[in-house]
């Protein structure tokens, strides 16, 4: 596929030299860029999962490779998802968007039923299948982006009418959020609400409508944050973790110790000490703290760079998508991956209150990993459509 040459002088010189030598230099396609970026994140995650979990796995299962082997199984499931979804035309999903959303609401309701959903630490978010746990909320985020993209495209001719474009979507967003809060899963609720606001604004819904929901937002924060003791304690610990360093502030303090002791280049891979039963969730939600301790600021910077390139590729796919459906869907999926990464890093660094949110492709966990693979597969499908359109225009 041929693309217009970049304006950079070096690129022009390289192109001229290539033509003189009979070589046609072509930039990497969006699909290849996604494969490279995701593969590097997965490789980094696999290394850090083994480093962060080996001691815990040895103590609990007498096998230091236990978590790494299970993550390899997740990768074996996730990569085919990317391949299959990436080669399926993305427009086909608009035919089933409503059905997928209805099924998602039903599954989120079923998981709340005692004896059907598995309860862990006073939360009922999972279905247990053998030794595996499936968390439907992870897939709900992807389904919501697909449905919202389709719905906004379908209503484009009436997008300025609030009763058509704004309130129906907010009612559905509220229904999903209430089911998630019942689990409870506040982090995913924040993600759903944030994605809804972003996509409605980009989709053309007048932003003034959001001001109508300010009282609802204030009441929601009061009801679901301030009136819930453990969430209120997290806010207090976020403001000053040293008030309760052995309980509500413990996790954040241990993460700070890990990141701070790593310095610029870290202690070395495998040499971290905070993962030795000091830092809770060291191979899941707080794996970035282990990266900071063992690989230092350089490791954190590298991780941020990988997510930046993934974000940039997603935005380019959205900008050059063949139609509005592809543009909105790719933007929503890109923001889903980015917001999860930012929230995870923000928690580890103490920039936002502590909340469980896995780092995409790096944290241990099957549901989050395969759901993110589904998001990347959809991005690749849209990217393939973008490439075909550009080929026709050349």
C-alpha cells in the first residue's frame, strides 16, 4: 500500500535514495504497529508477572511458575481472539449491538445471584469455572463501546435532540452502573461513565446536557463513596496515607517504597524486595510498583512510552477510519485501554485514590487480558478497513 510521503526532510531524502536504489520504502500499517506495541506490552507483562509472583506462587502452590503458566494460557487464548476479531469486518457487530448489550445486562445481573456468582472478599463479580474465574464486567466495557458507537451513528440525524441522543444513553449507562455498583465494582463503574461522557461529546451530543447531571453526580458520590466506610477510608488514605499506615494507607505506602527505592535504573530484575509479602497485589493491580523497584524510572518510562504509542496508533486508526462507526468505535476502544493504564499508574503513584484496576496486558488476570485482546482485535478490524480505503484513494 502506498501512502503520501511525510514532510520530514530526512524521510524525503530516504525516499529519494530508496527510489534510486529501486527499493520502495513503506511505513508500517496500523495493524502491524498494533501487533508490535501489544506484543511488547505482553512480553514485559510476562516477565514482570514471573518476577512479582514467583515467591508467592512457591509458598501457596509449591510452584514458582504457577502464575506465569496461567498467564501463558491467557495469552494462548487472547492472541487467537485478536486474530479472529481482527479479520472479521467490524461493521457486522452493529447488527448485534443491541443483543450484545442485553446479554451483557443479563450476565451482570446473574453474577449477583448467590450460588451463581462467586463471592470473594465481600464482592460478587465472578463466575467460577473449574479453577478459573471469569469477570463479566471486563467484557461489558468493550460491549458498551460497541453499542454506544452504533447507537450514536444511528441517531446522527437527531444528535442535537437530548431526548433522543442523551437521555436514553444515560439511562442505559445508569443501569449498567447500578449493576456494577451492586457487585460492588466502583472502578469499572468509573470507566463506564467516563467512556460514556467522552463518546457522547465526540459523537456530537451537546455538552450542555452534562450540566443537568451534576446534582445526580454529587448525590452519587455522596451515596456510593462517602456513605461507604471502606471507600471513604480510601479517600482519606489517598489524601494522607500516614494517618493509618498499617491499614488503609498500607498499600499505597508500600507502593511508594517500591517505586522510590528503585531509583533511575532499578535494583535489577528479580531483585525487588517489596514483592516479598510487603506489597499486596504485587502481580496484579500493583505490578507497576514492582516495575519501578526492579527496573526503576527507566522501566516506568518505557511502559509509558509503549502505552503512548498504542494510544497514538489508536487515534490514527480513528482519524482514518472508513466511516463514523469505525471512528467512534476505535476512539472508544483506545480510550478504554488508555484510561485503564492511567488509572492503574495513578493509583500506584498516589495520584488517584486506591482502586483495583489491572494494567492492560501487563497485570496478571485472564478476564482483563482477554477483554483487552478483544478491544485490540476490533481496532485491528477497523485498521484493515482504513488501509483498504487508503489503498483505493491512492
